[in-house]
C-alpha cells in the first residue's frame, strides 16, 4: 500500500487563509520588515514570495535591499533602526549573508520580540525553557504537518535525524512539547538505520540527498523530509532536480505518510513566518492572539 502524501503546499495555503482571517480581526495591521543583502537569485525569489504572501494576508511589508558589499556597521544600524521602529512587528534578515558579514552578530542584533525567524539566543532559550516566544519556522511547520497526518502525537517515538541549530535541535524541543519521546540522531550515530526503524515519526534534516532508505523506516511511519538537495538529473544530462534526505519513491511502500520534496515542508516555512509576525504583533501590542493560529 502506497503512503499518503503529506501535502505541505495545501496545508500552507490553508494556514495563510487562517492568518488572513486572524489579521482581519486585529485592531491594527502587523508589519514585517525584510532585509536582503546582495543579488543571490534564490534569496531574491524567496524574499519576493515572502513579501507577496505578507501582503495577501493583509499585513504590511517593508523591504530593505542592500548591496552585496555593504559594510557590517551599516547593516547593523538598519537592524537597530527597525528594532526601534514601533510600527515594525517582525524583522527578517535573509540568509545567507555575504561572507564578509558576521551572520551571528547580525542575527543577535534583532530584538527577540521581533525575531520572527526564531534564531536569536533569547528565542532559543525561551524555547528550551518552555516560555512563550517565537519559534523557528521550519521546525514548527514540521510539527504541524505531523499533527495533520497523525492527530495527537502524545507518546509517539520521534527520531530527529540531524542536530543543526536551525532545524534539528529546535525540532526536538517542539516535538517534546507535543509529548513525544524524542531521539536526536545524526551521521555519527551508531546503528543509525536501526535507530530510524524505531520511529513512529522520522524527521530527516541531515542535508544528505536520499540518505534515508526505505528499509530504514518502520512500517506505517510518518516521515517528515526537511532536506532540499539539488542533484544531477539521471535522464537529462546537464540538468538538476530537487530531492530530499529520504529516498522518496521506494519509501512510499513502507511509510504510512510522507512529505514530498518539493511541496512538503518547504511551503510551510513562509506560512509559519507570517504566523510568527501576527503572534509578535499581538505580544508586543497587548492584543489577544487569535485562536485560529494554534495547532
């Protein structure tokens, strides 16, 4: 029996609809500020979509485009100005930054209450302590998709394959909040295939194309594939295509549900960013957070 495809694109569309409803019920208009440095085509496409969906959900978008050779102090000054701008609720600095800029320093300049990417040390600390705050977008989207596939996650064995600060570690804490029993595994884990076979939920976020094979999966497991890897196309010389960290087609015969790549976790990242912007606005301005944003 073939696994059910977890349609992240459809879920993200529905979530944006809920966000638009939430925004229409607020006494003011949340504002997201985006800062992009340089001319990386992928980053510009990503930012363009963020701005598009921000406006479609009824929020205001502010964009700062900076040259690739901008100095660090100029960038930091802009972030600080956005921190002090009471009309701005969320700040997003598009990564990666050019190599001459210190990403860690720039991110830490963002005020935690406006950190809609959930990347600052304060945001990470709030998550680890179980305090209210803004959660990283991709891990949050992963939890949402797992809950949509399985319902209540209480008691499920969840294996997080990957230990990055962007996905693996925060995903582990978010699944713990859902009362899962969580194991963090990685490329150096002994008997990695056996560890993965114990998972009711497997979150693959290791960044290695098609590393997870079908026989690594427990029969009927929910597989959340966070990986986005561009590899040579087997039938079109000179062309590439996207694959995840899971060997998708063979895994369809083992998994109970699985996210495709593309069209799985990816669309959830922007939707969760917009959700965070609304939450940030409500927290900052003392508004009640609309109930339809919970999951």
